């Protein structure tokens, strides 16, 4: 009987396990021109392109891709981008960067095993979109699903900040419109009652609408059914404001007195309708509704989708602004915002040795993947479109 606690095998010299060094990867990124209706944003600014090319990466851009965001081809070319008028050539790159999801024709131009980074906008997708990408064995990441270190969604938050701030600025324009405005200055002038604003929703859009309205001197009232959200918003603002849960009596009283009502509600599927047509009928003549929630159906019963070209309509003597995708109106700001989020992620992917290694190392990036080599890895999409889905943690580990 042996007295040693070790086996013979354990006493033999063992191989030393060394850390496998990370090999940097060179990226070849294609940035096509956006073709979706009213889409004026682009994923990369010239500064972002310079940052990527100075790290040894290639960026191929379609001519005119940045014009509507305020950037000319020369700026991108001087930043190190390769320019081409050949759309097919751009879609042939290993990595494709888009703001809007690709159309069916654009998917047809993708090469097999392409990496696609874009928004997904699940409510506007069809099952065929995912099936087409799956056939091409595409690895696809959605801006909306990529998480930050603190567990938040930086792209969603950033664009919500723009939409919230913009909603107040849009309302101030409409209040002075020559044809139908009340001629009111949005703010607080000595001896004149301040503008009365009702904000529905205490999320990021509601917070930035509140900040902007307060900055202009307005008097605000915020409604939300989440006490936690109302408390967090109350604590983040520089002054105490009126907050309330959504009760018909309190809401109707506030709407009857307000000059501006901003819809900033969100729902898991469709946004809840919290303002009925009867409530809108009781609002002041010439009052303004800006329904930011129209992207998910709208929280005013009278809301109908409008366009950037014809953004308003009047119903019950109330001006309605119901344009989806408000950030696209501020294309340069939105482009800077998206670029600030995407560029560090791309550099991180390269540092980690490519998308495969980056997904393994970065949980936030992994959360953004909804297709992995053509395999659907997002449970929400699987349930929404009745498609089989797989847990990415069982595929990539």
C-alpha cells in the first residue's frame, strides 16, 4: 500500500499550459449608401474612418453614402476610405455596416459568411428576411441588442436621447408656425405664464424631453405607471417636478391645461394607448402633440404615421406630429452618435482577433448576435416569427 497521496501519473512532469496570444485581425468594412425611405444617417463619420484606417483596416464606401448626413466623399477619401460607385462591390466586403437592415436585393448581393452589423427593427421585419440571411450563412449583429459594460443598450439609449431632446425643439417650432401655430414662445418670459408641457413616459426619451423643456423654462408634468422610473427621473433632474401615475382623471386635467403633450411610452410589443380621442378633444385649440412612440404604434388614439416631408396634421384643433425615426431628422448628430458606439466595437473586434474571438470575450457584443453563421440565436425573434432558435452560449463558449 502506497503512503503518497498522489498517483504515479500526477508525480510525472506535466506540460505547462501557456496563454494563447491574441492575434490582431485586419478588418475589411463595406459601408453602402442607405436606400431606405427617409434614412439620412450613416454608420461612420470621416474621423471614425480615419481611426480605423490608421489601425491598418480597410474601409470601402459607396460614393455619396454620407452626403445626407453632411459629409462629402472627399472627406471620407482623405480619411483613408476607398470610394466606389459600384454597390455590388461594397456589398461584397466581409463586414457590412448599415443603419437600416438590408433589403432583399441587398441581401442577394452579400457573399456567404458575411458579417452584418445594422439595426434590426424587429417590428418591420418579415420571416423571409431572416431566412434569406440564414441561407447565406450570415453572422448578424443588431445595434439595438448590443450591451454596454453596465448592462444598458448604448445605441437605443443614445438615439432615445436625440428623440427626447428633439421632441421639445419640434414642439417649439410648431407653436410658432405661420399657418396653424399659437404664436407662443416655448419658455418662461417675465410676466408671462410658462409653457405647460405634459410628458407621457419616464424612460430615456421622457428624461431628455424633460431636461430640454426645463432648460427652456417650461413647466412640466410627467406621467408613468412605474414609480421606480418616476423616482429615478425625479432624482436625476435639477429641480423637483410634478410626477404622477397614469390615472384618467389626473391625466385629463393636465392635458386640458397643457400647450404641448409628448408621447414617450414604450411597450414590449405595441405601445399602450393612454390618451383617448375624447381626451384629445378636451385639449386647447392649437395645442401640440409630438408622439415619439409612433415607432411602436403611438400612445395617443388620434395618432397617425406622418413623414418628414409632411410631418403634421390637425385633428380636433390639435396639431399632431407623428413622424417615426425622429433621429434621422438630425442626421449629422445621429451619425456622430452611432459612430461613437460602433467604432470602438470594431477596433475591439480587431484587437480580439476577429468576430469569433470577440464574441467569446465580450458578453455585450455576444448579446447583439441574432444570427451566427446562419443559425438563429435570438429567442425573441424565434418566438415572434415562429422559427427554431438556439442558445448562442451553447454554440460559442
